[in-house]
C-alpha cells in the first residue's frame, strides 16, 4: 500500500508489509544515504554464482577510492572472484525487537586488484585487515554499478 500524493506534490511512497502481527513501513534510500550507511559499516554478505552454484558469504570490507575492497585467501571460495564476476553485496542493521533498521544492496563487478600502486596503498591501510584468520593476501575490489537501499520503521 502506498500513501497518496499530497496537494504540494508527490510524497515518498511508504509501503506497509505484514510482519507477524506487526506492520513494517519502509522508505527507499537515496544513493547518498546508501553510501553513507555503507561507509558506516565494515561487514556484509557477498553473493555470486559460484562454480558450485549460488553462494553467499560474509566479508569484512572497506571503501577505498571508488571501490569496496576485501581480502581473501587464494585457497577459499572467495578466490573465484579474482576474475571479473558480477556480485551483489548486502549490508544492513536491523533491530528485531523494534522492527526498525536499514538494508543496502550493491550490485557490481568484483575482481582482483592488480594495480601495484593501489596494492601498496591497501597494505598500509589499517581497515583492510580481514576478520577471518589465515593467509588473506588477495585484494578483491568491487566496482559499484548500482546501489539501492531501504529503511524500515516498525509501527
């Protein structure tokens, strides 16, 4: 259900969806709001069509220049992303008790970072340290092609 237009012009549509016995409103976020929320976090879930089928895994990331960057092992599933691959990254913050929060979805192309100057810079940035233990020596960069998001407000 969306709200009608007001005499002063169209309103941002508010959609209501059932959630158990409660209703949850959501509003679409602007690209700038989505970017700000992405920059405020460092963990998300990346999805792609892996060799073994659809895959979703958590990653720790950071925004560097125009890329979202994470480190991975040359031996794990994420190493498939060294070659250009279409991916989706979801980052969110939800309060289950209040039925509030937000979710941002990035669609883009992931691939190994090969630029020597960028790699030198990335090794010096403290925030690129991954959460996962082990040898994480491959930097993967996601070039953002589309970014969308929603904020949720429990009634």
